[in-house]
C-alpha cells in the first residue's frame, strides 16, 4: 500500500450483504436484470458477433460498442455468481467467456466489430471508435471471471490482448502515440496488473494517462487529413479530456463518463505509483465536480446533448443528463479517493449517487433502465428495456454485484464503516487482529445500526463510523453503554479500544426530513426546495397527485410527516403533508393568478419514480 | 402582392422616426456603433482582406466569416445614411463598396477568404464554410447601397455573383445540388430579385430552399469521404435544418439563426410565388417556436453550446443562448408573417424581441455588444467590444437602421399601426388615398399615442391600431371623441371612416406592472415571477441591491410601484418595492434556514442591464 493511501476496501468477496433494502436489489439484479440483459445481448446479435461470422448484407451488423456490452454483462454475472452460485448463470458465463476466447486473433487483437465489419480501420479513429474502451471492459471481465472460476484462459487472452496493445501504442516512432477517446482501458489495465502482478500492464495504463492531452494532441493529428469541421464543440478535444495533460487539469470538462473513468485511473495510478501529483490532480477535479457540477441525486453531466459537464452551477433539472453510467463512475472515483482519506465527503457522494441517481437507473422489477436521470420531467421520460448503446444496465449490475466493496475499508489498525448496509465483513488487519464485523439494524428506513464483532482473539483496533451529514445528531453505545461526546474526525466517529468477540456497537442516526436549498448560483433551483430523509432524496410524481406536480408548490411552513408504507414501491418511507396548487393558464407566459388551492402532498424516494403510471416528476419544488 | 399577403410594410425610407426612446438609439447606432464597428473591421484586417493581397505567413489571415461582417456593416451604414446624410460615413461606404467591387473575380466569384487563403476549397464544405452565407450578405448590402446611392456598380457585381452561383448550383448533373450550411442567401436572393426585377434570382432562392433536406442529403454526400465521426449532434443534419424537406418541417430545430433565416425565406417565397404550402410550413414552425421555444425576452436558442434550439419548454435562464442575431432574425421572420395576417401575435413577438432580447445586444453607449442574451447571470456575462465571429453588432445596426419599416403596414384600404414609436409615415393606398400619418406621444414610458393625418384629399380608409396584450384596456378618441366599445380583430382596433387632414386619433394604453408566470412545463421558471410593464421585460441586477440578486425573492403580495427616473440608464421607468432576501450558506446544497430579511427592491428594463457595475442579473424571480 502506498503511503498516501491509508486504507483498502474490504472487497465484496469478503462482505456478505443481508439488508432489508439492498438484498432485494441484489436479488432482482441476479434473477431478473442479468437474465434480461443476457436475453437482449442474444436477441440483438451481440453474442453472435463474437463468432466473427458476420458478412455484409446480413442482419445484426456488429456495432463498435457491442463487445463492451457483452464484456460488462460477463463481468457483472461473475460478481453475481460470486455472491450466490447459480448453475444456469454459470453456464451462460462459460459460454460468453468461450466466445471471447474464440474471437481472439493470432496477433492478440480481440474486437468483433473491427475484425468483421471494418478490418481496415483498426486503430484509425481512436476518438470515437471505442476500441480501447472495449478492450478495457474485456480486461475487467477477465479479471472477474478468473476470480470467480480460477480458469486461466480468459485472463490469458486478456493479457495477450494487452500485450498486443502495448506493442501498438507507446513512445517509439513505430508506435501510435494515442489513447482512447473514451477512457476505461486505463483503470482496467490497473486491475489487470493487480490481478496478474504484471508490471507492464501498469506501465501501459500510465502511458495512456500521461500521454493524454500532451501537445501536439494525438486527436488533432488523427484528424489532420480531414477538412476542418468547424463544430466548436471539441475544437480543443476537451470532450475527451485531451485538452491538456491530465496533471494540469483542474476543471471537469467534456463527456462525464469518460471524465470520471479517467479520474479513477488517475487515483489508481497515484496509489500504485505513490504519485502525489496525480492524486492532487484527481482531488482538484473532485473539488470542481462537487462544488459546482453535482446534482443533489449524485448525477453529473448537465449538458444533455453531449452527455457532458457544462459550466459550474449550470444544473438544469429538466434535461439534466445524469447518465446512469456517470453516477456509477462517480461512485468508482469516490471509492478510490476514500481510501486515501477517510473524509465523509467521498463516502457521502457514494451514498448520494448509490441511493438516488444510480439506483434510479433500474426499474424495481429490474427489467427496464434509465440512460438519463433528470431531476424533473414533464412526463415524457421513461425507462426502456434496452439501448443501441446499452452501457448503463450492465454498469448498474456491476455496481450492485460489488456493492459489498463499498461498505467498509480497513487500515493498519482501523476498520471504517462507510455505509449503513446490513452485512458481515471478514477482515484481517496488518496489526494481526482478524475476525468479522456483522452489521444489522433497520437502516435505511430506520435509525439503528448494530455492529457485532467476532474475533479470533481479542485485540486493539479502531472502529470508525461515518456520521452522515444528514444526521443532525448521533449516539453510540458500546456494549450497551453510551459513549458521550464521541469525537469525529473527517466525519467519522472513532472508537479505539481492545475488542473481543461479542462486543457490540450501536449507532443511532436520527432521521429528519431535511428541506434543502441550493447555492444561489444554481439558478435552476432558485426559490425551490428539495426533500431528503436519510440517504434518500425525494421527488414528487404525478401518480400521487390529482393535478400535475408541475403545478404544485410547498409552503415554507408546510408540515411534512414521514410514514413507512410497506405496500408501496417495494416498501418505502413516504413524506406527506399539504401543499398548494396553482392552476395553469393557457399560453407560454401569462399574468399570474394569485389563486392557490390546498392539495394533499406526497413525496417518494427519487430512485423509485416512474414505476407506476407515467407522468411528470420533480425533485426541486417551488416554495409556495 | 400575392393574394395570401394582404399587407406590405411601409418601408423605413418613408417613415421618419422622432421618438423619445428610439431616436436616441438610432443616434447612438449612427454616431457610435457604426463608427466603432468600422474601426474594428479596419483594425482586424477585414477591409484589407478584400484587397486580396494576403499571403500565408502574414498577420490577419482572412477568416471565412469576414466578408459577412464587412457586408453587414456596409448595409447598416447605408441605412443610417438613408435616414440622415453624413459625408464622413458616406466616404466610408464608398470605400467599402469599391473594395467589394474590386474583389470580384473574372468568373463573378467574390469571397476574400476562398480567393486568398483556400482557393482550392471553393464550395467544398458548404456545411460550415459560410460561403453562400457571405454572398447573401453581400447581396443585401448591394441592394441597400443601390437604394441609397443609385450607383449601379455594386448591385451589378452582386448580380454577376448571383449568376455565377446560379451556374454552379442547380439540378443539372454538371451542377452542385447543394445549399449553404448557414441559411441567408435565400432571403437575400429574394431581396435581389425584388430590387432588380430579375426572376432568375428568385428561382435560385427557391432552388436552395426546396433542395434543402431532400434525400439523399447533400451534406451527407459532401462528407461521404470522411470517416464517420460519431458525434450524434448533426447525424441527421438537423443542425442545418437539412433533416427533411422544408415543407415537411414542423419543429424548429438546430442552429437558431440559421433556422429563422430559412423561415424568413420560406415566407418570402410564399409571398412571391403565392405558395400556400410554404406559408403553412413557415406558420407551423412559428407555432412551434412561440408555443414552447421562446424566451420572455424574445430570445430563442436555449442550447448554449450549439447556439441552437433545444427541446420544447426547455428554457434554462442561465446559459440561455439567445443570440442577438437570433432575436433579430426572429423579428425579420415575424415581420414577414405579419404581412400575411394582421395578427397581434406576430407584432408582439417583434415588440418583445425589439425592446428586450435584441436591444440588450448593444450597450447604451453603442460600443459593446452581447452575443448571448441569457435571462440570468451569476455575474460573469458582460458585453464585449468585438468578436471573432462578429455577426451580432452589425445585425443590430441593420435592425436599428430599418426600424421604421416595422411600425406600419398598408393594405388596399388599410393602414395598420404595429408599434407605438413616434414617427411620420408617408403612404399611398391602392384605393388612392395618400398622405402621411404622424405618431407622437409619450410611449414607451407613457400611455398616450396620438396620430394625426395629413391627406392630399379626404378619403375612406381603415386605420388599425394594435392593442397590445400587455394593455388590460384601451381607449380610442377620434378628433377628441371617445369611441366606445371599439371592436378588435386579431388584436387590432380598427376605425373605418372618411378621413381628412387634421383628423386625430388618440390611443390610450394604460400601463400596468404585470407579474408573469410561465407554462408549468417550463421547469426553469417554476415558482418564479417576471415583471413586465408595457413592452419592457424587467430584470434585477446586483448594481441595485446590497446583496446579490441571486438571494432575492419577491413575495406574492409585494407592492411594486413604477417611477420614471430620467437620470438612470438614459431615462427608464424603474419598478420598486420591498422584497425578501435569504442569506446563503456554504456548499452546493444545505438545509434551508427559514430566516428571510426585508430588502429594498428595484427592477430595471432588461435591455439596459450590464451598463453599470458588473454583477449578477435575473429576469425570473422566485416568489417569496
């Protein structure tokens, strides 16, 4: 472990989840989403594409994204089987792994589209063709597959492909000094290096990261033979985060998913290479995102048409892009930085995105998906079964499969609890203390989390519990005894003592319904309020109102009560009260009619919207 | 006149303006803006470019936009001299006209950039290179120059160029079946045809309009040799309004200035060719724009990064693009449709854009300009002296020079008053009635407009006065006698009688400060109110507040008084009262603190913002 990174996550393989909320989400992912995604990959020809038999004129022409969809399904399915063995799923995993292995070319290349459809265009359009991106997802899948099965073939194929890529790209004159328009391979190569211990994969990741944005920009060279298109949008390649060397980047720009995948790799390399400069750059970008470019739901990317970051504080609620993958990527990034510093802000962004803007990407039945997760809709935005570019469903499945990895970190003598999710984690500290920590309770709808230790032998260590900023107070009891005035450090309440089997810590986090406002520079939220309770951001949707939620305002003095409804949306706490409704008039603009009528009000957690009758929705509500 | 178009504008050459508000705007345009713009064209090398002596390696390399800037300056200067002779300006006009004439090539081609910088790329990139766009602006300038001077040379050069273009573009196999990526030449060719009586210019305009969007799309053919860039933005060429034949277009899409210039040409051709289908298409697009894509200020184009239309009702206030040129083009378009039908909605969009989102494009001193006219700013948006692509300043100057053309229309027996601007119009109706109509009064800050007729001999005609929808009532007096219950037709109060010299009509339009709301689908304006008084939309800016206007809300019950301040911003009516301020807290999101304090409130007309200390501004204000 580098000196700069004091913690490592306890990986999901050592954390079993038993939680009133998340167990069901994992079950749906395993039994329904992954099955659905497999069927969609099959029916659209994505698996067949890997047989490399497609010929011009045939249906289901492979697409440049397809191998990434297939690889991500494979990766996510491996995680699901890791959690719970499933012979049917295992058979599918075996089949897909064999398809990938069989599609590898003698030189190591492995891409169905550029092998069958445009073989002459291999590596010709790095900006847009996602070739290295697809390779990255294959590497991640191969690592997951090897972890699950222990079989060496797919991992070996991934390494051969990585070595081939390493022969094509690099600083020598005979090599291409390029990198992918869509970052992903960088973090994947770090994973591959960690899984195999092969240093050259790490070196290739570092090459791709450091080469990015160096002048003259490779992407300018790549398109130098094209007539100048004067679309100003990526004139400086900022869309691809290639406008300047990554160490000099201070502002998050361009395509949001691309960006956060890069920032992940920067944090990874900072850790692997003990590189304070890369860490500082990743942290500066974190500051930029969280201070002015982050939606309340944990969504990022306010620029709909480009799936991209826009100007600071420009956070329109309708047509907020907030791609599901971008929130998932944000979680990946926050999780990496959290290992550097147990600062609540990282864990809270994970929580914010996880319970809201990422989770909203999947329907309650696991069968349909949001690509965009706006914070307001006039009624036309709905989940779909599948997409031409279907990156989001499998990304959510990857996240749900590895959810256990996000709950705990361990340091030399420390165990940190980041998320209040019922689970049991097995750990072994450098200090020698080993055992398990079981978390139970009634979160997220309730206020109690109870931790029980089982240790091989008693020993000293520090337990740190994140005190969420949504909790206005907290109460800790150790073995039933209250701990008064527990100090917090970076938002974590820490208890250091000699622990033994059977010791318990109870963490009480009182829930309040928070009325939130925005920084005044967020013009889109002027005069509006959002409701949050615990980790959940709330919204109102037409299904709960007689009139349109677009006509509703919430007076400052309105009393809001919280009530758990087990029959609603799989069981959620709803917020209820009375609001005001102003009837609209005709036209785009009109003189206001002051008449407002009282109307019942009910808000539901944002993640659960669009699971009933379609209609309008909003998170930010005018204050009446 | 076609049967479908019942009216023609009384052109500005026959309308002299004497108005407490607009005369000063015209003076500033003439004496300061045009002088400033000329100096900028000179210092940046735009005039020198027309000498065709630029060589690679020299400074001031010509740019593809430059000829349009120069031509638009020339056109605007001709209008100014038409209003008031000015020998110094006339000398500049002569020089620039000679530069254009001297730059014409033997084959008729006339473009400084593609003659000196990229001669091999003539007509190679119609999508982005603005070649035909620049030609169009030259044609408009040539017509204005001929009207002013009577000299034939520049108009002849324009016709030669048009004929050359007509030889290059057309349906024959030897011709290019293309059209410009930025519409403009279409409406310019109609003007050229009207000025010269040359039918083939009209035919070429019709060719460009009808060819647009026909499958296979020329732009796809043009880029067929390029590798596929997967930028989804103009995959179907909607950015250029070339996604389908124009007669089938029902939704305003793509670049807003491009779009409205096309829609102008569609209305022009409908009129010239008595073509109900083109008129219907232009009207359908009008409906689409005004029902869901129009800002309160008369701005269009909510998609900042592309200067383009976005989805219906998506009208964010910060980063509203609202290019000055787009509001000017919207006025052009509305003015054309208004001649078809004296419907208040057309004239009101002219008024809305003219007094607000277009006029804001120029500082009070005429020396600096907005390219974008957002409805809210966090404080960073300010006028600039000039732009690399400096289309907006001269477009405003063209509009101010021709302002007289927008006030009146005449039909066979009808004279219509669209705008309340002090002026005198000379007219001659088809019925034989001829004379002048003088408009005086205290608009726009006051409520009275007085019209006095001078006729060569008495005669019957109808006078129609637009009753603005912002006036909750109106009172007409003819020769001092009230006309009770005057009927309105399409928003125009009409008085038909036998008129004689000295007859007067007084129109009283009571002013109220209107509190406006938006259609609830405009999420950006939820719970917010805007103030309008007469034609002016108001805003609040930091210069008038102790705290930031971003922290201010206006209670529903707040009393607002209006007060004319002759010393402020050249003399404006301000709106005053008391509002509430909520102090912000730190961070992007935080729990609301209900504490609000009372604060003095002052709103100024939107057009006049950013003429004092820089700061934040907003049109839509949260209701307290």
